[in-house]
C-alpha cells in the first residue's frame, strides 16, 4: 500500500532551521536571545469593542477576532498558504501519514512540546482535540467526516468515512487544546476559556474590551521569541486602523486601504509594507440561478463577457487583488498546474458586441436601449452587499455599468451586514452578490463552493455554499469523484469536467483573486512574509501566526 507521508526532508529542515533561529539559552544563543527587552509589537484589527472570550473554537471570540488565539494555540502542521501546493512544515506533528485512499491518517506528535502550564503535550492531547470536533458538530467547522480516533503509544490514528484528499489541509490546520483542562469543560461550544493554556510561544497577560496583551514564554518548545510582548488592539473601524498603521501606533494588521501606496506606504517607504499573498481562493459574483434574469444561461454568459476584471481590480481594490485572467476562474500562477489543457490559453476579454449577439440568438430584443428578455420583460436586477464594504460596493457599481452595455438595468443596494450574513446569503434572498470562496491546496474548495450540488438547498433554506443554487449533475459527480479519487489521472479527468461546466454554464462570475493581505512595519522587527520571501500568508489572525512570530528578528540599528 502506498503511503503519503507529509514530512518531506526539505520541510523538516525548514522547521528545524526556523526553530534554531529563534532558539534561546541552552539551545544555542540565536538572534532572539539577544532581543530580551525589545519593543512591544502592536497588532491592530478594525473590529470594535470586544467581549471577553478566549476560546480558539468560538466564531467571533475576541481571541479569534483579534488573532491572539494563534499566538497561544498552534496547529498540527504549518501550511504555506501563499504557496498552497507546497508540502506542509512539521509543527506540533512531526508527520501525518495518509493511506492510499486518504481515509486514514497517522499522526506522530513532536517530542519535547509542553503546554504553557508545564504539562507535557502528548498524542492523547491530539486525539482529544480531534475527538472534540467529532463530538461537537459546531466545532467541526471543516465538516470533516471523522470515524475513529485512536492512540497507540506515541501516535494517533484518525479514520474518515470518506477519502480526504481535498481536505488534508483542514486536518493540518486544527489547533490543539490540552486534555487535562478541556476534559472538564461541560460545553466547549460556549465556554469562554477564561485562562487559556496552549503550546504556543505566548501567554495571555491582560485583557480589556479594547485590547489584549500577550507575553513571550521563556520555556517555549521552539525557543524564546524575539518579540517579548504583543498588544492586540481593536479599533472601531477601517479608518481608525488605517490611521493607527500610518502613524506607527500599530505595526501589524490588515484592513482594506484604498490607494494604499499613497495613503500608507508613502508615509514611511523604508519601513511600511503591504503584502498580498495569493492562493486558490477568489471572490465571486454569486448569481441566483433560480430567479430572473440569472435563471437563463445566455444572460449569465453575456454578463460574464462584458465584465472588465482589470478595471474592477484597479478601481475597487487599488490594484491589490490580482485580476483573474483564466476563463476557468483559477487564480494564476497558484492554479496553473490545475488548468485543463482545453482552457490553458483561454483568457477573459471584454466583448460587448459578442455578448449582444449571443443574447439576440437566445431570443432577447431591445426597446430603444432597454434589453428585453424572451418573455417580453425588461431585464433588471439588484446587486447587494453590506454597507461599508467599499471595495465590494465599488465593484458592484462597475458591474452595473457593464450590464448597462447590454441594455440591462442594475441597481446597487447596500444592506445591513448582519442581515446579509444571516438571511440574504444563506437563504438565497438575492439576485447577485459578491462573496468569497475557500482556498485550499487544490481548486476543489473553490469550485465546490460555487457549483456543487451537494450544497444545494431550496430557496429560503440556509445553504453553507452554492449560494446561487446552481444544479448540474455532471459537475456534482465530478466534484465527488475528485474528492474520492485514488490517483492523479482520475482527478485530472474530473477537474476537466468541472472546468467545462464552469466555463460553459457560468454558475457565478469569477471576479478577482482573493489574496490574504496585511500591512506591517519593519521599524522594529524584520522577517515578515513578503513577495521576496513568501513563506506564508501575512495576516495576524491566521493559524500560521506563530510561524511568523517565530520568524521575526529585531531590526538592525
């Protein structure tokens, strides 16, 4: 039986080198040892007043909202989300070995890891942390189909009820919690975790509704961090955080900054940086395939032909989000190896004349400048997104203008954010709306989120993905085949079908790559992810944050 072992020599070497760099007394005297008493690092997020909750599980907890959860808790493996096809770097697990059909994973924990209260980290902690996800559905946010979870001395064997080739990264990303504490928690879905204990390089020192402070451990298994103290500050909105970043009050954070080069970078070109790490996630104009005008493939195709993606990127994102050029919706270069040969050289191009000819062939007519559908009704539709989401709303205005090139009348309606999340998106109560997709190590997540019939729900019933209610049996089968395929040839064939359906049926309109973007200052610390050193995505609120923190070194001078 062929074993897939994610502990490549180069990955293991990278992990050893990373930890050695940060090593402190007794471990070899690295840079971090010389940084005791260094500058406090302030992380900023535009999330308003917080409610005290240090849970690494609860969506919206202050720990996850501000990001300090990932300075305290760590995952099994570190994935390079800037280069999703790379092998993961060993972290709390030295290796994860998969069987041939990806229904079983054997996890070997790293030796010498301790929790911040001094207790040893063991295979039992891994098994317990995974069992929590199985026992409490609300914690299983990756929807992994766990079967059995067993320990055998120093390893943990996890089996699944279906092949998990496309979900390997979801297992690697799981943060671990100590069994000796969480076993006594009555309901981990609601517990606020008042005294967090993790394996990470920092422990919680103070908390207020505006800020949390964590301090470096002197007994961290990976060595002493260069940054002795981190303050996670919550600003009221994007504008407040932008001001904090441009004045240097905050040195790391992420928010959308229109015209960022002039507004942010130009304030200190030597030290201020913004890095947008592209992966396989994109932003999509979800089209409601069960309501007019998007229940007609011809109109979906026509609108797709007149959207100017480069203009959307330049105007709505200040050039931050790379434009999608491939008709498959795949972001390049991250998705290049997944391109079907049929579409390898096919790129988007604005073609108003071709789109109008397509509509005419499909039975559309014009009354003056107004487009009329085959039923004799003027073509109108509404574009919605939350008020205040300026990049999305600007993009919707441009899409409205593109629709006008066809004679269709579109309106843009900014809506309440809570209502959008709770009712509009999941219930399908829209005609068109911008939303993101997941990323992942393969394009499966991206395509599944847009067009997978396995996610289909009737209008009014809450959907987790496929918000546009697209249905195509060939695509649904191909996505299932891809996920369960035992070999690359089967996956390649399935992906060809998926891309053909995406290109020909236009279930949604792929808009731009959705990079993980962050701003940071090198005034006090260097070693951040960048275009030159893309070892991971740069956001402070991701599971990879501990890797970034352990890569930082004091700036010279």
